[in-house]
């Protein structure tokens, strides 16, 4: 029995639909919706690379770094930078494609990585979204946003009082 399926929205109302079903009905399915709602294998995406919606694939599908590298020209790098879990090595290899505001906000970054890429990261987002040591903060007081540090980081010091700054 074929699951009840809406070809306009790509949603299966009973269960996820099989990749085989999608390929058998490739001219009828809404590929944007399939790319958004169905869990797709990397092999399926590669076989249908000219049909899938790459913005949805980049945002909603779990992709390996190897897959992203093979399809670097099709991938939506703002979505990749925000929604995919990326290694620091991968980010550095693709520094020219990465969306650094998203990297700074959504990826878990080491302090060493942040310092190596200090001219690329968004320091306001680093101050708010990354877990930073007091030693790191003190080494980078000229780069971090001290009001955000005081508000979002667990520290034993009030860095605004120390620096005399009170602007965001």
C-alpha cells in the first residue's frame, strides 16, 4: 500500500516516503518539499542533484563534510555554516566560503580557533555565544564585546568596571 501523499507539498501524511517512491514519481513530486520534509541519503541527493533544492538540502539534511566538499559549488554556505555541524579544520579549509557571522554564532569553536581566525570571526557573537575562559577574555579585551561578556559569560569579574567601558 502506498502512503497517502500530497504531490504538491511533498508531505506524506501517514509516514515518511521512500526514496524509491520519490524516484518512481520524480516528475510529479515537489522537489523543494521533498528536500525539506524527507530524510534523504547522500546517495539519493547525488543521484538527484539537479532536482533537489540545495537551500533546503543545506539547511534540513544532515550532511557529511565529505559530501559538502563534493558539492561545494551547489551548497548554500550560509545554511551550511548555520545548520551543519562542522569541524574547525573544515571551516578553515573553506574560510572563503564560510559565513563567518553564522560560524561565530552557531558552531562550537575552541579559543585557539577563534584566535587563529581573529580577523574573520564576529567578536560580538563570539562574546555572546561561545564559552570563553577568563584568560581568553583578558587576552582579547580589545576584541571582545565587554557588555556581552558581562551578560552572557560566567566570570568572576565585571569587565565593564575594569575597562571603564559601558557601551555595547
